C-alpha cells in the first residue's frame, strides 16, 4: 500500500474538502483497544488560521483488527485527536460518517491483510523507517492527518513526531497535537516553532515551515511516463482541464496513487475541485457512476465491474497496457493545436539523463507554460474597489486573447470550477501570489517585451 497515497481521498465527503495525509505505522505491537485521552474541554470546531484555513481537522491511527467472525481483518480507528463531543446532532452524524469512511481509504485492500512475521521491502511505505525486528506476527498501522492544506512535507514532519511519540506511549501524542492545534498556521514561506516535552529526552523545539510554493511536492512523474506516452498524458490533461470523469486502472496501489497524483499536479496553478480518490475501496466502486466530475484510481481486478457500470463521457485509462479503454473521442481536439504541439515538442526533448527532480520540472514546465499563455493575463482584469475587494472582468479577459483558437478554449475554461476557485482567491488578494506561476508569467511578459523591442 502506498504511504500517504490517500493524499486527498475524501475531498468530496463534505463541503470542507478535507485532505488526508497518512503513513504506515510501526506494527511493533498487536492491536489493542482505542486509547483514551486525558480529560479536557471540547470545542465545536478547530480554530482557523491563515485566511480561515484549519491547521488540521483530525489525527487518526488506523489499525487492522480481526473480525469477530472468521480470520479476516478490518481497518479500525484506534486513536483519534481531537474527540468531538460537543457537536450538534447533525454535525455529530456528519463526523461519524466521515470517520467511518476514512479506514477504507487507509486500507483499500484491507480485507487481504494478515499478520506477518517478516515485512518484505515491497510492503514498506516510502516515507517510513524500516520496521523494527522482533518475533511474533505484526500488523501494519496507518497514521493519518486530515487537513484542508496540501503541505505534504510539513505534515510528513508532523507524522515523524507522532510516530516517535507513539513508540514511547500513545498518551505522549496528545500534548504535542494539542500544542499544534493551538499554534498559528504559518503563511506560505513562513515557519512556526513548537515547544514539546518528551519523557527521558526533555524539551524539544520543532520548526515547521510551510513552503512558498509546493506544486511539485510529493509528485513523481516517472510512473506516469513509464505507463503512458506523451500524447496520452496530454489528452488526460485536456480532459482534466474541462473537468471530465477520469478513471485510472492499475495492478499496484503505488502505481495508481503516483499516477493520479501526477495527473492532478499537471493542473497547477489550478486545483482539482471534485471527487479525487487515488485508490477506490471495493465498497465504493459505485463512485464511477457518479454524474459529476471525478478523478479516481481503481485496482485492475475490478476492471470488469467498472466496465459493466453505467458511465457517460468517461476517460478510462489502463496504466498496465498504456491504453484508453473508453474515451469521449474529442480528447485530441480540446486544447488549441499550436499550444498542444508546443507541449509535445517540449516534452520530447529527452529525459534519459535527468534526475527525478529534473524530470518533474521537465514534465510540469510545458503545462505551466500553457496556462501562462492562455490565462496568465488574469491579474490585469481584476478591478478593485477602494477596500481592496476585486472583481474579475470575464468578458474583457476573454476578448484580450488574440488567437481565435486560444480564445475558444479560454471561454470554456473560465466556466470550470478550476478557474472559478482560482479567480475567487485572486479577487481576495490585493497582490498576485509570489509563487512559481507568477514568476513564469513575469518571465513570459518580459520575453514578449524584448521581442517587440527587437522588431522595432
């Protein structure tokens, strides 16, 4: 099972669009009962930081426990922070539904797990230290953080601290998470420092830095390139840009999670705002019948069940064979031809001698440049009131695109949730965010000025 593959698996289980970050825990002990936390007062909701965003909603430990009947195992939440005890009845029911669903995403193949005396390399999570040696059967655990923020590196460090405390005692986790809960969530590029006490180690200071721009964080395009041709990746990108239904099929959970995460990363600086499940549990396969947009991964053993489901206008990608089993048929015609050719030419320039980080930049760059050329002028068409509130001038924005084919695409794209959510954030901010996308916009505008100067 891919560590942290659940990245954003529950985004549409409720309106707050939670994201999951998780990691396999050290299965050094047999599973026991849920741990009780110290007595404390409860609040109806977590405090909000950095523009109304929560630092995190939950920390959970999900373990495999043997069913009362038979030898099968089922994933169960054995630790939860915070406990929501003072919610209204409707809120309580909503939280219970969410919490019941989370274990399915942490162990999408949980019904196949069994105690092991040795953990082969293939079963280790990529972000987890080697499992401790020792006799006796052991079962894996998953540490899971649900947050509205997609900062994988920051939460990875938090999970390191949680895992370290779990080795000492479950009770030691609570004061650390309570301190994190009360801390102000850092703005992009800023750092927050927490003071934490560990028995036998003393007081520690933990620095957590939120990256200024994290569009390639926890992204690995290598798997996507291994499974598909450049032309196919461009067609997947085109389908995602118009917010269509996309299903990935693969044997391995790692392949599914890496490829679907890479596909979503191609949309930067925009974010997929619909159902996103890297590995769909068997009990939720009906998701593929959903009438709204989705991007999901399904294990190959469920291929026939997916094929027999009533689906309309879906792109079904077989990552094992590198083929499209189903498609709408117009995927090659969605993007403007010239810009589509530019992406392909850039991708074709060769990656054989590049490092993993260089491959990510090589693959992501042409798609970022596509958005720079089509919608990079957005900031000039946000008119602001005296109080700083902006209003996007959609009609003028579209008219400003000189190429007819580009304008035809932009008129469709501005109607998507991808673009709407991006513009809503831009309207709130008095200045464009100082990220990678803005940097590329400035570089492109400078290049155009230089070209005009040379032509005079």
